[in-house]
């Protein structure tokens, strides 16, 4: 089992990232060989400020370590330090039909009304994402539900490349999308995903939020005037309530039905304080570790540098195999 996944170093880690992806990464590092990276090359597909990007990359490394990713168990690095990601992406660009990229819903969402002004990087982003996982021969890719389409594309790209070259260059990776928090929704609108780019800070819980912030945001989270039902069917057409139950269940490592059975017939005056306690108990130790780690730039650079060396060794094997499969001549030094 080879596990690979990434996160963009844009701003803060939020509860959606933590419950949808990182909590699974922490579990998986106990049983598999894991590569986790900061997708800094993906972050430059939209407007970039260089100083902010460098600072965010180190901060996100601190956030992952604070969340439980152990650099002695997992390989942690930033994508830009491993040149093979972009080399392989070019080889994949050349065999990926444009029509496959035209289907990608995230490009449509992120490019908005002005598609002609969006960068080529934003359009071809899913191909770099395919290179990110194929380069390590990933078997499992733990992600939130919003990455499902990109992972399906990565499998198609891998199959086509293997077919076109007539060689088994790539392992076909499986998306690992797990549990009630695969899609954590905004606290203000149960039909929109919790996201770093939502203009309302009340819509998300950030890793850096104080206990008071967490309490305020959950108290203000949109709900309704009805009591909690005893069965999941009772949550139909109540997306905000379902979201809070899912968050509770994901943190408590329980099924949403178990949480409903516990709170059936109760109102939010009882449920919200319990959720606040649970979120604070989980996030506050992570926040404390994060604050302690994020100012130690030297230590973070050492971890990222060491991780990149390990990653580069693995990545290079696939890069050379791919060049060879395409008939591209290389210096012996690399092979
Ligand atoms: P990113 O940085 O947007 O998100 C990182 C991870 O967090 C998950 N996630 C969520 N899960 C549940 N609910 C939410 N509201 C929520 N918001 C985010 C994402 O699904 C993701 O798992 N393109 C990727 C980064 C990337 C990548 C890769 C991931 C680049 N290369 C290769 C996997 C494999 C992204 O922008 O994730």
C-alpha cells in the first residue's frame, strides 16, 4: 500500500481539510508508506504573492505536523522541490485529450465568467495532479469528495499512457474517500462546501481559531427551529443540521446514526454546546502545537528538505521509466 496526497498551501487549514483528508492521513501513516506534500505548484495557478506563498508553505507544513503527520513515519515535502512532478506532467500533457480536461468542474468553478483570462496552469491543473500521484506509483489517495473527479481523471490518464506505450508504467491509484466528513459544508450554507475561499470567515472553523472563535462560529451556525430527529431520513432537506451531525460523528469516530440516537428529540441548545466542547477538545491541542512549530523556520525547512530528497529518489524511477517508454534519450547518469 503506497499512500500519496497533497494540500495547497493557501492560507489556513480548516475543519473540512482536517476531517475530510488529514485525519485519514494520520491514521494511514501507521499502516502504509506515505508521501504527503504541499501543492505549491498548484497554488501558483491563480494570483500569486511570492512572500505569502513561501510563508504559507512553511505554515501548512507546521499545520500537518501539528495535526499528527510524523516526519519519521511519512515523507513530507513541497512539490516544487521535486522536479519530477513537472517533468512527468509534460509527458502526460502530451497524451491527455483536451476533451477530458473540458469536463473538469473545478476549472469551471474557479475560472468563473472569464475563462479566456484563466491561466493555462489552472486549466491543466488536474494533469499535474495526476503526475503527483502516478510518479510515486500510489495505490491509495486519501482526499475529500471534491477531488473525486480529479482522481478518476488520473486513472484514465494512467491507463491511456500505459496503453499507448504498451508498458505498465503506472499503477492505477484508487481514491480513498471516507466517512461522514468527506464533504464538510459551510456553517452558513449547508449546500456550499466549507472552503478557504469563502469570503465569510463565519462559514469555516480554522485551525488557528481561538476557543472563543470556535464557540462563536458554532453558536452562529445556521440551523432551524425543529428538534433533532432519531433517524437519518429526518435530516433530508435540513443540510445545515446534517452537516453539524456529520462533523460531530467524524470527530467522535462514530456513525452519524449513533449521534442522532444520542440526541434524538433534543434541540440545538443542548447539541451545540456538546459540539463546541468536542471541536475545542480536538482542535485546541493541535492549535497549540501549530503555534509552537510555525515560528521554527529552520526546523520546517530541514523536514521539507529531507522529505524532498526521499521523494526525489522515488519520483526519479518513474520519470526515467516514462522517458524510456516514450523513446526519449537520457544521460546514463539519470537512468
Ligand atoms: P485542497 O488544498 O483544496 O484540499 C486539501 C484536502 O482537503 C480536502 N477538503 C475537504 N474535505 C472535506 N470537506 C471539505 N469542505 C474540504 N475542503 C477540502 C480536499 O478534498 C483535499 O483532500 N488539488 C488538491 C491538492 C492536490 C492533490 C494532489 C490532492 C494537488 N495534487 C494529488 C491529492 C493528490 C487541492 O486543491 O486540495
